[in-house]
């Protein structure tokens, strides 16, 4: 136990036979359960996990009958933790990229009841720019910006960081069968936590690379699928939170901003086509300019109100540790 709270580590694995032993060997003694989820690996991950379980009674193994994705593996671990009334569930990848010594940063805000969900943030670490591969650094920055808008958690960054902790209250509040099953899982979960009004905080920690990990994420595929997912999640959050749960001016402002942007795009195309054929009608140009200005104005106002509405869900002093 950690400060009177039971702790489970959820470890999603796909072809991690070389790394999973390193992960288990470094887990602190205060952790009560180690949940290894084998997402139908094609190597010896399952056999290695079974060997580890024979040596460490804390290890439990969940086997997926078919490959479902890292998000589905995490959901399986979360459901186990929820069903066994575990106070805090921590997600650690099976590739040894997450430093167990940093775990108290994630646990303390939850133990102190100042947050329901905590996540690592590598981007704010002082030398992160030098330590993280440049493609991943800038890609993560871009995805973090759009995740802020989609989720309503405007103070977060490093949205793709999978080193997280969640309390039993949030575990019971979420429908884990409805979670996004692949690499968009952190973004999907943030939006759904916001809809449930869960408090979250970022915890600064150093990036870990070159420990033998092999990334299975294809960046090109992520940048195709994630924008569509984030747009869908954003529209869902605005509808559920500001129209279903409690009507707010935020929803009409956002929707009017989107409507004006669509009109702007239509007239922009019309203006460019007419310009290529002959001179552009003045009314088309003015409509284009007006709708763009209105879209920008309405969206910025909506964002401001959205920030204020969600401010209480991101406690600035979630822990006494200055890095959180």
C-alpha cells in the first residue's frame, strides 16, 4: 500500500518479451497488484509473464483472445482494478519507458484528494527538447494543443503521455467498454473525464528513451486518425456538457462559430474560383471576410468561457511537490 491506498499497476503489452521483465523488476514494494495484459502478442510475452507470475504473487495476467489495441488493453486492466476495489490504478507501458521512481508524483495528488486523474508531462521538463526525438516533440505539441480544445482541460500538455494514475471514483464513473481502443485512448479518456467533471493535473517528469524500447506507433497513421477523433470528441463534449447536462451559452457560441467557418469556406472557394475566371464580386469577398471574422470572434469567446467553466477541474496546487 502507498500511504494507506491500494495500488495496481496496469501494464499493456504487445510483443514485449525483452522489456516486461525490466518493468516488473523495478516496481516498488508498495505496489499491491501488477496487471499484465497480453494483447495477443506474437512473441514470448505471455510465457515470460507467466514465469514472472510464478515468482511474484502480485502479478496477474489478462489474455486478449485477439489483438485489440493498447487502449483496449488498458481498459481491461482498469476493469480489473475497478472490480477489485483498488484505490489507485497506474498505467505503465510494458517497454520500460516509464520510471517507477516518478510514481509518487502521480499518486500524491490523488492520495491528498486533490485530483481524480494524474498524468505525466515530459514536455515541461527543462531539457525535454534535447531529450525527445524532434518529430515526436513537435507532433506531441500539436496534438496537445488540439486536445486542450477537445477536452476542456486547457492547462494540460503532453496529451499522448501514457504514464497516468486514476482513482476508484473515476474508475467506477467511466464506461471502459466505450473507450477508444488504440493510440487515441489518452485523448478519448481526457474528454470523457471532463464530461464526468473529474479533476486532473499534470506532473512534470523526465523523458525516458533508449532503454531498449521499440515504438509500435506509426506517426503518419496517428496524424490521420487523431484529428478526426478529436473533432468528434470535441463536438460530443460540447453537446453533452453544455446542452444535455446543463444548458450554457458556450454551446451556441461554439456552434455559431463553426457555422460561420463553414460559410467562410464555401465563399472562400467561390471567391477563388471566380477570381480565376474573372474579377471577384465584391459581395463574395465581403461575405468571406465577415464570416471569417465572426467565426474567429465567436470561437475565441466560447473558448474563454470554456476555460473559466473548467478551471476548477485543474487545481493549480494539486500537490505540495513543485513539479506537479
